[in-house]
C-alpha cells in the first residue's frame, strides 16, 4: 500500500510504502525510518523455504479444524515461523547507514524530522505541489 502523508511536526509531505507485496517485503529502519525494499527474488531460497513451511502449517491447521477448537495454537519453544522469517530479513538487509536495524515492525517516520506523527495527505500521493 502506498499513500501520501503529511508530517504533523514539520509539515513535510512524503510518500509511505507500507507492507510487503506478492514479490517483495518492505522493511524500515527502527531508528530513522528509512525504507529498504527486499525483492523475493533477492532472497529466493529463504522465501521459498518459508513459503513451504507456512503452507505445511496451514494445512496442519486445516486438518485440526474438525476438533472444534478455535485456533488454539500450542505455544512453541523459540521463535514462530513469522518471527524467524523477519529475523532473517533483518539479517539480510544489514544495518542502516545510521546504525539502526531494518524491521518490518519499525514505525513510519517523517524522512525530514523523524517524527512518528503524521496524517494521510488527501492530495495526490505521489505528486507533490508546493
Ligand atoms: Zn517531519
Ligand atoms: Zn536508519
């Protein structure tokens, strides 16, 4: 998802890309908010391995639906698949030039002042008029 935003602190207009897509992941620096896009083709084997694991897990969950439990997930030792995948993405992305680390959970920040407060810009998101 891409949308235009206006910083509530400094009034700067910027474009936010949020969430990954079918062919890429978007990570953000947890310190400065810089975006890092990782194509699935860049992480081919890693992504394929997790996709297989996710599919197996959901097939597992499908089978268990017969017992009327509503998504009771056994607590697992260690990281969940999703967390493990995110950790690998962070490792792959490497450190940001500011020293922060990239994460898909990092908050969106204004690229000018680093504020986390912004509102959606109702104007055309990708074209900025002064
Ligand atoms: Zn700002
Ligand atoms: Zn950074």
